């Protein structure tokens, strides 16, 4: 899939899961990248680095859910501007502004 124009690693992983039911990796977008770094799970500069770091750290079982859960969380709660820290995991998040 990566040979198709405009298809990057994130979209390839998501398409493989949705179309063929195959989990080939973690689809990392800006939300997954930002949250993984904010929580201190990884220390990376790019989504591609975050993908590799998360895949080496997490067992295979949750790979399927990471993108879906963190994208929604990043769109609704852990916003890049004015995050909703008071309604979040502020007691365990190293980046929380609600401590």
C-alpha cells in the first residue's frame, strides 16, 4: 500500500485493518504522537519515530486500538490548545495543568 501515491504508514495500517482485518502496525497521527509524548511513553520528534517506539514498547494485542482511542481522546479531551486537564488523567499525566 505504501507504494500508492499519498498513502503513508498511518493510512496503510488503518486500511489494512479496516479492509482486510489485518493489524500491520500502529497508525500514528498527530494526536497519537502528541499524547504518547505528553504522557512520557515515548520521546520522539516525528509520528514515524513514535510508531516504531510504541510498537517496540507495547505488546501486539493493543496495537489495533491505540489509534482509535487516542485520536478520539486527542480530539475531545487532550486538545493541543486548552486541553481539558480537569476532566482527564491529571493525577498521572506528567503534562497536566490541573495539578
